[in-house]
C-alpha cells in the first residue's frame, strides 16, 4: 500500500502488492445492472401476481388466482364441453342408433379405443386380433351373434361356453371320425353327427346356434384354433367346454362388465367392436 | 522482476503494441455516426434496399377473393398466389429453407457478405433510420455536438421529431410483418376499430419494439454481437472471394498530401490517410486493416475512397472489390473451377428441382393409406383373408368433393365399406375405414401390392384423382 499511486488513470483502488499486482475498481456494465435490478423487480411482480411463497400448510395465492392445476382443470373442462354433446346423445340412444349416425359412431370408436385397451385387449388382443384361447373380434364369425345388440349383451352380461365332455360317451374311433369330418368341413354329412346328437346344439347343418353360443363347425374360423386342428377337435370333443365333471375341459368364459363399465361405455365399446371388421 | 523486464528487448514489445493498436472494438459505448457520400455503390444500395418495398406492399396484393400471399398459421394453410399449401406439403418449406441457406453460402463464397451489405433488414432499416437522423440533426459532426449539448427546447424538438418518425416506421414494419400472416384488410379494420386480437397485437408490438431498438439504437452492434449469420458468413470467405479490399501494395506507406510537393518526388503510397473510408463506414471499421468481422461488405468505403482519389488526381480503385489472391499478385481460381461452388450449386439444384416437382404435383385431393397393423390380417369364416385400411383423404379445395374409391390388387378382391361415394369436407382430411377381402387361394405371396384410387370432380368440372399403393398381407 502506498500513498503514491504508480498506476494513475486506470481506476485502481490503491491496493498494490508486489509492485504491480493491484485491485481495479471496474464497475459492472450498466446494462448488466439494469438486468439485475429488473430481474429482482420481476420476482417481486411475480410474487404479487402468482402463487409463490410456501408456508407450513398453505402458500401465497397471488392476486391473479392462477394455479397450474386450475389451468389443467380448465383444459379438461374445455375437452369435456366438446365431448358433452356427444355423450348426451350416446346416453339416450341405443347402440344401433349410434352405429347408424356417422358423427356419433366416429366419436364412439375414437373414444372407445382407450376403453378397449383397458378392458378388452388383455384377452382379445389389441385391435381385436385375438389370442390363443380367446376369440378374434375382427372377423365375421360370431358365437353369440354379430349384431351390435348381441355385442352389447355379451359385454354387459358376459358369456360362458358349455359343451359336455364326450370322452366317456364316444369310442376313440368315433371321436376320430367326427374330428376328421370337422377338419374337412363335412361333419353334417357324418352319420355319427346325427346318431350321437351333436346336432342338438350345433344344428342340423352344423352351422351352430347363436342363441346357445354353439360353434359353427363348417367354417374356417375355429374357436379353439391350434396348429394341429385334428388334435384340437378331438380334445374339444373328449373334454368338452367348461364341463364341470372334467378337470381338463376347455375354458371359455367372458366376465360380465355390467358393474365395471357405464352403459354409455358399453354402447361405445359395442360400436367399436362392431367396426373392428366383422359386425353384421 | 526488474531484471526480467530489462532482458526483453523493447523493440519486440513495441511491435506487439503496434499490432494491438488497431484492435479497437466498439462494444456500443460509442455511437457510430457514419458520413453519407454519393457514389456508384450508394446508388446500388438504394436500389437493393427497394427490394424491401415488397415487404410493405406485398400483403395488399389480392388473388381471387383472398390475399395473394398469406401464411395463415391459425388455419394451417399457406396461400401463395394460386397455390395452397397445407401442412402435408411442408417438405417444400424445408427445401425452400435449404435453398436460401445454400444461396447465402454460395453468394458469400463468391462475393462476400452481399446479404449483409445490400439486403439485410438490419442494414437497411439502420440505413433509413440514420438517413432520417441526418435530416433532422445534420451531418455526423453536428450530431456528435448535439449528443454532448445540454438539453434545451431545440434539442428536445429535433429528438422528438426523429423518434416519432422512427416509431412510425417501426409501427408500419410491425403491421406489414403481421399482414403476411393475417389478412391485411382485416388487420387494418381491427387496428382502426381497436378490436385487434391479442396475437396480432403482441406481434405488432414486438416488431415495433424490435425495429425501434435494433435499428435506432443497437445498429452495427447487432451485426457484431447478435447476428449468428455474420459469424457464419465470416468463415465462408476464402482467398478467392471478391470483397471490398484496400490495395495495401499501392496504398502503403500512407502519407498526408504535402502542399507543394511534386507527384514524382512522393515517397509515400497512394493512401493519403484521410480516414474517409472509416468516416463513411456504418459499422465503424477501418477497411485498411483487411477483411474483419465488423465489415458487412457494403462497399460504401469504395465510394468514399474513389471520391478522394479523384480529388487528389490519383487512380481510383485504391479500395475496390478484389480477392486476396488477385491483390497479392496471384490469380484467383475461376468460379467454375471452385469445388465449393459446384457443391453448393448441386445442392441448390436439388432443392430447386424438389420444390418445382412438389409444386407441379400439388394435387387438389390427396390420398394416404394406412394399413391396420393390429391385426395385420384376419381370416373370415369363409376362409378369405381380410385386411383393414384407413384411407385419409385430403381435400384442399374450398368446396366439398364427392369421391369414389376403388382398389386394384390381388385377384377376386372384394371391398367392404366403399360402395357409396364419400363426401370430402373442404380444406381438411376425411378418414374412411375400408376392408378388403381376398380368397386365400388367390393370394400368391405373404405381402402383395394393392392400389387405392380416389376420383372426383370439382364444381368447375376439373377432374380430381389421387392414388396410393399399400400392401395386402396374408398368412405365410
């Protein structure tokens, strides 16, 4: 430190070490200071307008009353307002009426896509593609009918397939003969079909009975489709479907969605499933 | 310490100081008051500036019943004269941006920062603003004096006039910009009736503020510190690029004109060190230090130097458009032999042909086909295979169009859901689900092509058609 400043005119503070190391007093640029104070003012203004300071149980609300959740709710309300006009109509119309209305059915399909993913796709596959042991919903083969009313009823009440196990009633060669005929698609002409009373459920022409949910035995779509169709047919004949006395019986159960979904949701889903490709 | 200092030869330090002496960077603490001189380049600059009249007048051109060029962002439609571009055509915009980016590159490589010096809005608006400044406050010398003068009525008056005119230009700039995005007539109606929407209002305000600050106050500082293109272009220049260049071979050593000295006795170069080139420079650089980041290659120093050379009876062109190679006695590579120019031109051609192709094939209706993936195919009870498609039919017309849909593909295909014509809503996409069934015996491969065709007719009797090829997928 010296009284005589050897470096005049450079704005040093007078603190000088080792002859030439000195502390300069260069002010921060004005634009920077303006920005600094402006940002402090900004914080104050923000604190007045918006929620900001937390306390133990609450927080300052700000004079505008804005909140993130409020903005979100507003967005949700806007969407709901758009949906409301459709939802009101869907509530009062039947599934068939919704299907007949272009705008409503488009809305129903778009809206039901999520419902299908949440409730149906686990068994029936995305887009109704089906899964091993679970029916394809995109084809035109329907055990219980492909009209939109049938589909509604299926979703509402659920379904349970039933076929008695024939293993104890038929000889192995009879099972073979029937299964072979089914694979060929000519089971209606097989004498055993009549004598063993298969026709009682599957119909005289073997095309099934939708009121009972019995399968069409002559078409290309199989309820229990496996690589080896002959073996699959034999297994079903021997063990039946949901047969109480046979633990190896095939399972075919769809639960009821009456208590899980609203009526409107079921209608929307019915239209969605109908439009997957096989509605009749 | 002192010992070390004593060992350094003073001459070498002096050299360093001399080099650094040029290195003055103006970070805005000094307002550049450039002198305005008449000349060839000044005239050319005004002509180049007038290019921006399109910006002010363009929005008032009409085409049919709408604005000729309108970038209607809220409705996602770009109207450019007869053509309407929807978001689906945005690859054209990408190509257009590519075209202009490369155009900037090639022009810079050949002739320097032509954009900066002659066409950039920052340069031009600043030029106009300083022109107004000169009208009210006088030549640079007077302006500097006024800056330091105490505030009195006369000073306030000139300042108010100047700033009002600046603001009027800023307002017009803001409105003109916004008028490219909102119908100009609606915009003016909104302004006059004070019923402007918040978005146009915000944009106009932003542009008023931006123009006023950038052209009025930041000026060359924007080129120095704000603009990325200035930096990018700076590195595109090479030794072959023609730039406003000071001929240091002819000019050095500089020396003032001495009265009474005969021309043949002169020991100095042609530069008389009058500093006129610095005085006229809008960014305040000294071109005699060579090409530098501050130089926007506006060529105004050429005008100034030529005028002085004429006065002192020496040949013009001491500062002229010249490449470094030419100046140093070499020869610059001809344009057609420069690899960069070829590459740039190749990209330009690619972008341009893409744009032309896009515009030529711009249809009024457009079909897109999405093949449903879940499931890829479904077997029907009769053993045939069904595929599901979502057709997205875009109608760019302002009227609804009724179209018929047909599919051409594997033998014996049957379509479901398209027996009736479909009504396409105007200006948007109409989706339609279509099922196609093919008997399994007619499927030759796991995946076969299928072509969808939509046909319709506009109210003017114009035939509309669009097709799209998709795939029909069956079991292995």
